[in-house]
């Protein structure tokens, strides 16, 4: 019984893959509205910008926001240090925050430099155009 069910399922799979599915790939496909309401070859509104440039901009925005956060933490640590009033615990905590935020800012600047270098060279190597980053 199991063998006949296995043979039947194999035969159905073979029939579907050989005779039914190739009909979907015919060259005489009629263009019309698809599920999104777009016609064949219609402009989607997604833009004509290169995806590599878009990815680079997203990375730069994310690193910029992280840089702003690190700068705010540096200012907060300095404020906490200045208002410690001689309390060693507050001074120690402010120094820890300051050290961590400066280290984070150095890491963010390094990541920005590396990502800019890699994305610029990747774009130039794949398009044979020089990318000018403002």
C-alpha cells in the first residue's frame, strides 16, 4: 500500500512538473494588471537609484545617529562630572561613561571610514565610474 502511494505521488509530481508548470513560463504571456495593480513594465515609484548607493546612505545615517548618541553621552558625562560636587562615586561613574562614550565614538568613526571606503570601491569596481562622496 505504501509503495503504491509513493509511486502515485511521484507520478503526480512528475506530471505537474513536466506538463503543468512550463505553461506558466510561456513567451506569449499576456500583460495585464497584476496583484499589485501594476501593468507589465509600468513604473513602480521605487526610484531609479542604485541599491548600493541606497545601502550606503542607510549605513551613513545609522552611523550618524550613533555618533550623535555618543556625543550626547560625552556631554552628559561631562555634566555629571562637573556637578559631582566632590563625590568620588559620581566622579568615577562620570569617568566610566566618558571613557565608554569616547571609545564608542572612535569605533563609530572607524566604522564610518571603513564603510565609506568599501562601498566607494565596490561601486567603482562594478560600474567603472568614479563615485564622488560629498
